[in-house]
């Protein structure tokens, strides 16, 4: 979300006080050992300690956020502009390693000009060991959350400030690799305005949200409610398990699926999920309205959600290559955090444009298929409405597939298939029947295992339909969570290997 609220920039102690539950903070900091400073640097350190009231540029420790134990690392910008020298780096690494050893989620709140120039290259190299510690923490399946504060630049932004599973930023914060003063000194002109502000980074898909400090505990609480899962809870089989395909013709289903009032992914999350935390962009400078990425819970089951979004008025949301790069970010999150992945398919087709071709759309579809078929997390896909072409295929492979009764899946929209075969779109209804695009055919082929009834048309009962679909999703997520990935992967591969029924007869006699 964007905000234009002006906020006072808090120091480290103030941020800790506002984010953690009252009285819960416990410091992990031990007295620092300074490198052998020259007299001038020794005086700078003494002045920084007197000015800031702390002994180094970072504070580390633990506390509670809504009763949940969390490790924290917070920069103190008043101490030599929050710069990272050897002692600060050692304190950060020690805190990350302790959080990993104790199985704690970690919240980092950097505010720093980067490497401490007074300590030179050896301090600069400390960013490597900090990044290595963060990597080990993430590889342990533990959440690493980052709150980028004003200002965060240089080596800090280029290491532990940019490695969060979820990254949010302080309103109006200056964030970037290059310090504006350095640019002006080098080139004799000011850096372009409003490039390195938090709100612009949000627009470019580099941060997930812009939130003031007093809302940070809400964001962390929502995130950890999803990411830190409790013991497995038995989910009762939903009534939708007994639903069978509709006898409605394929073309009728296609027409129903194109109703602009049909519930989409946004409504599914609003009516059937809880603790939804939207994520934003690839984290690498791209965002595309054709895809939505979020963390969510359906009932008691947490997951990473990614799926197509239906166009809003005056908005083009055909899935482009940036959508799939954002989707692949979601896939990596699911694997690293040990969460199942839910994909939601509802697209009239991928983007058809010069920009999509030059952006590598075909390659991104291929890489999405490659990653999904071998993903080291349980996967559920949902055919919610339209399922045209590579845009649909890119999000399809999964351990289990749920379909709305009037969803469909086709190599092209039927009009396109008709144009190829008959040189006219008039045969689209007949082509849709002949190609077996509807749920009845997909169920018979073994692609779809679970059907959610629409009771005529989901557009006529959007909330009730979404709630039924949500119950089906929760059940499938729960069923898969009882199996290990070593069991799921071979079954997933076999499912797609055997589609079409020719696998057993292939090969020589």
C-alpha cells in the first residue's frame, strides 16, 4: 500500500519499543571490541557513543510481537550514520546465527549509509559474512523479514537489507545503492528526484508495502500467523468431493466463464481466506498487474498464493513475462519457507505484444513449468474460469487440481483454434467441444481431481461459491501436508506422464 503520511524517523530504541510487546525486549548485545583505531577514529567512536547513547550502530535481541517470540536487529543511524564496521558486522552475524539456532523468525530494521569508511575494505567485506548468515537462516526455513528505514543505502542495501522473504519500507524513506551526496560529488549534479524513495520502490515492485512504524507489528503478526504454522489439524472432507462434472456443453461453460461479474482471485481471497498478506512484484524491479502474489490461510492451512487477476475497467492485465517472474518468486518462497503453493488460473491468454516477446515470455513460461513440475513443496492448482494457452499452462502443474464447474483449459481461446483450423471464428463452439476443453473432459483425463459446483453460475452466488472453493482448497492442502515431498514428486510426475493414456503403450514391442 502507498501512503503520503509524514512520519518522524525513530531511533533504534524507539522502533523496538513501538514494535515489540511492552516490556518484552531482551538485549543480546555484549560489549564490543573495537578494531585498532587511530586516534582520530577513536575520537569519532567516543563522540558517536556520547551522541547516540549506544555502543555500536546496531542493537540486537529478542522480544514478543503479539505474544510470538521474534529476534530483532535494528540499526542506530545516530551512531556514525548507522555504518557497518567489523564490530557491528560481528554483532549482526552473531544475532542471525543465534536466531537460526533457536528457530526464531528474524526482523531486521536497517537504517544505514553502508560500509564504515574509516575501516576500509575489510569492513566492506563484512557484508559477505552477513549475507552468508542470512542465507543459512533462510535455508533453515525460518522467516527473515526486513523493514527498510530512512535512509538505507550502500553495502547494507546491497546485502542484508535486500534479502527479506518479505520487505516493507518506511514512508518517504531514502532507499538505494547510491548515496545521493556521492553521486553529486562525483558527477557535479544532483541525482534525479524521487527515484530512491520508498513509494517509488513500491511502484517498481522492489518492496512489498510502505507502512509507518506503528503499523509494522500488524504486518509482522499477519506474516508470522501464516509463516509459523502450528500442529496439523484434521480437516473434514468437504461436500464438494462428491460433485461430478456438469453436463453443460463446453461452449456454454466458456460463455459463463467470461461473465465480467464472475468471482476472481481477489474475491476468493476476500471471502474464503484469512490473514491475507499481499506481496508486490518480483523484488527485482518489475511488477505486472496480470498476477497477484500473496501469503494466506484457508481455514487452518497456510500457503503461498499466486494467480491471474481479472482486468479492472481501463486496465490491461494479460499475463506478461514480469508476471511469471513474480510467480517464480512465489515458488521460491514456498520452497524456502516450507509452505504449500496454490496457483489460481483464470486468463484469456498471455500477453501478445512486442514487449512480451522481447521480455522473453516463452522462456518464462518454460521456466515456470520447469519449476512447478519439480517444486519441492506440495502444490494445488485451481481452474477458476478461463484457461487459455500458455498463460494458463504456466501455472497449472500441481499435485492436485481443483476446478470450478464451468472452468476450461485450451491451447488457444476457441475462436483462435477455429481460425487456425477453419480460417474463421464461426466454428469456435464446435471446436471447444471437439478439443475437450471443459471440466468433464479434464476430469475424465485425470487432470482434475476435485470439482466445485457453481449451482448454475458462480456469478450469481459469488460469496457462497468462494467459500465452497475455499473449503476444497483447505482440504486439498491438508491432505497433501501429510505426505512428504519424496512421495509427492514421483506421483506428480506420473500424473502428467500418464495424461492421454498412451504412456503404457509407448516404446517398442
